[in-house]
C-alpha cells in the first residue's frame, strides 16, 4: 500500500480498516506501547495528545517499511495516528 499524502486519504484508510484488527503504537518519548483496535487507539492517542497539550508523538510499533512500499499495517497505523491527532 502506498503512503497517503493528505489528511483526507488518511481518513479514507482509517474508515476502511477492519474494526477488529489490533494495532500496536509506540509513544516516542516514553517508549510505552499501546495496543487496541482503531477506535480504541483513536481515543487513547487523542486523550494522550490532549493531556500533553500536543507535546506527544506516536509512531507505528512493530510494522516495518521494507522495500519501496510500506506494509498495509504500517500505513494503516499511521492513518490511525493522523486521525487521532485531528479527532
């Protein structure tokens, strides 16, 4: 899957993600890893961002960008993060 290039594309990817699939996201500064479905992570990341006044950063955890195109899970995890920050 190609990486999205706009917020709208990230939202489209977010909407297409299975509601049962569990992702792992890492908070960059603390290194804490959170897991959950797209909706669980949407709320967890949003709440963490609000509590830190936007001074928090999340990245996909355990999904790799190998070769020319990233894995679907990598792109989907980024879409969850993008949507959570804008939520």
